[in-house]
C-alpha cells in the first residue's frame, strides 16, 4: 500500500474479513506468470502477506521480498515466516534493480501517475523478468461510485477524491507497455457471494475497509454514521439481498503481465 494514499494505518482484521474473495484474483494473477528472471521475487504492496507462502512455493530458489507502507500489515506478513526480507516503503518512491518478478496484487490503483509508474517498475526488471499487476476496476459500479456521489452531496469539498484509487483504460496500459516487452492484458468480473452480515449491508462491509477508507477517515463518527446509512439505502436497491441475507456481488478486476 502507498503511504501517500493513507492517513491512518490499514486495519488487517477488517481487510481480512473477505480474505478468500480477495485471494482468488491474487492466485489467478500468480498463475498467469510465465517467465521469471534470476533476481528477487518482489511482493509489491504485500499487505498482510497472504501471498507470501504461494510465491515462495512457486518460485523456489528465489528470495521473496515484501514491500508495503503499512507497519500493521507488515507485522502480520512477518508472522508467515516466508519472506527473505520485508521493507517498509512507499511504492511511489521504492526502487529495485534486476528483479526477477515484481508481483503487485490490488495495490497500484492507490498511486497516481501510472503513465510514469508502470514503465519505471518495468525498468527495475532483469532480463526475462515479469511485472504482474492486478487492480480493481470497479470505480464506475454502484458499490464504489455511490460512496463518492453521496460524500460530495452531503460533505462538499471535504473529501479529496484525488487520494482515492484510480485505474486507466486497458488500451492505455497496453500502449505504454507494449513497446517495452511482451504484454498480456485482460479483465475478469468475479461474481462474489457475500455472506449475510448483521452489522450492515454486505457490500458496505466489503468496500468500507478499502475503497471507502479515504472518504470515511475525514468524517467524524456522526457524519460517518449518516453517510453509511444513506449508502446502505442505495445498496439495498443496487445489490438486493437474498432471503438468507447474502448478496451476489459482481466485481471487476484488471490484470496485466509484462515480460522484458
């Protein structure tokens, strides 16, 4: 996670509430890696280290290095015992040389300036190395769009929307990276079954610990409660609950790999 994208540290427990759903695209990205150079395997934005054991198992003989800006997340990543090194760093200023794989799952959308960022990361790869990236591409869906529209309606100019996640079009990533190596880019929409939750609408519970963080953290407790109430009213219509309280929640993610 980028330090520039956060004012408070991440909450590992809240993030892990939907661990299995968040892990599936991470595994899909891992399976798409076809080439690794001779250098380190970098888990860029490693979070709580959920992918550390998988990376170590798949890329035997490589040192796996975790990079994240969140001390709380890194503390949990260390408990996995699978990283050769864990670096607390802002991805925006982090650098490496001769990496065999830079693997980044659900982290780079928190950074701006992808036109410069992605080629810069590609330049850190050694011969035969791969940059593998997965980012949520859900900003235009009601689950994400409504957080912003309601915040702007009730708390105008309070929220810095530039601090939130953003993703370019697939064609833009392809154009910037295709001249650097072999590029593969695709999107997948996951139909996620969110369990019933007595604490609120399942979609709210899914998004509040990630996408909605920059919005909620600038509001006081009373303002947060009001925004959550209005948000849930919309979610009941956009993503109606089944009789058992569960919700079928479509969630789109973008993937690409670049091998140099």
